[in-house]
């Protein structure tokens, strides 16, 4: 029997989505004082400390050594590559547009699942992929300067979307063995390690960064970086993953509204139109496009 959405789970969904949606504007605010790599390190260094405190208080078990390489790969994709590419992309791409491109992630998950998990795509699925890619192309053009011009930085955000799709596929077998919060902690810790290459730059930028930028990055680490993942782990423990992930489609709307209030940033009409097209394609892939392999 499917589990029902109780009040506590509903509140967890709403708060997690709100925190994650705020991250796109928070990155823009943080980039006013830090480089993209330095921002990622400070954000997930903060998240790592928060999760280490939680792990110590709850006596969280350590992962099996045999699982560390796969967890490390998940962390490299979902934490290192995703966030570094997203941060570099948001140097030129608006927060709302970035959230719309990231929302296309399920189409890449479907393609990777077809290859590695032996899931099949229906005709609806292939049609949805074509529609979604058309929408992403519009977003990429709408973010360029002077109207319909190509914005290269949007491709970095697209790489981030592909990386997070890889993260979900790599993570799937491990989530049968570890709780969502355990796996999130392990992957964040291991995913933060490669970011230490940005430590010298961070130490140089930290004293000169505006207080507002530092506060924004610490906020990103504590709230979207640690608390939101903890809340979402509760959601995953109460609902099937397919239902839990379906809530993510409202994130671009919230991200665009938050970006307008926080940093006074509004995507172009072309970007918004492309986002609408992309979300239709993603919805087709997610609801009617995938069939489990035999």
C-alpha cells in the first residue's frame, strides 16, 4: 500500500523545496564576494561540519569500505561537479533560468537509467526528451545578451543537470543499504574533498568578502546544503521516490520568485517560455515515458 502524505511529511516537502529554490538566488548573492569554486567549498565545508556534528550526536555508522568508491563517485557527480558547474554557470545565467535548466535533470536520469538500469523509454518518453531539449535550447538563447543569442555559461548549468542525473543513478543501489541521511552525509563529505583545491583562494577571499556574501554562503551550507537534505530524507522515508521527486517540478517557480525578491532578477520572456516548454517535456518523460526493464 502506498504511504500517505501526512502533515509532518507535507511540511518537510514544502520547507525543503523552499530552501532548495532559494539556493539559486543565494548563489548569485554569494558570487558577489567569492569565486565559484571558493563559494562551493565554503558552502559544503559548512554543510560538512553541520552533518559531522549530527553524525557525532547520533553515532552515525560509517560506510563499508567496499562502498566508498561508489559513494565517492556519487559525491563527485552530485556535489563536486554539480555545484562547481552550477556556480560557474550562474556567473552569467540568471537564477531563474538556472533552476529551469536543472529541472530538466529527469530527462538525463531517464537516458542513463535506460543504459545502466535497463529501463526502457516509450514513444512518449522520446517525444518528451525532444520537447525538453527544445525548451532548454530556448533558455540558452534567451539568456544571451541582446535577445536570441547563445549563452555559453548555460551549458555549464546543463552539465550540472547531467551530473545530478548521474548522481541519482549511481546512488540508487546504495540507498537500499543506507538511510537517505547517512548516504547524504557520506556523499557530501567525499564530494567536498576535491573542492579543497579552492582552499588557498578561499582563504584569500574570505577577509575581503562583503559580510552579506559570507552570510549568503553560510546560509547555503546550513539550510539548502544540510537541513533541506535532512528534511528530504524524511520525505523519502515516508513516500515512494517517484512521488517525492514529483514535487520538484514547482521549484523553478519558487526560485524565480525568490530571485526577484532577493536580488531583483527577472528572466527574459524567451527564458520563461523555454522553461515552460522544458517542464512539459520533463513531465512527459517522468509520467508516461519510462517502462521498467525486465
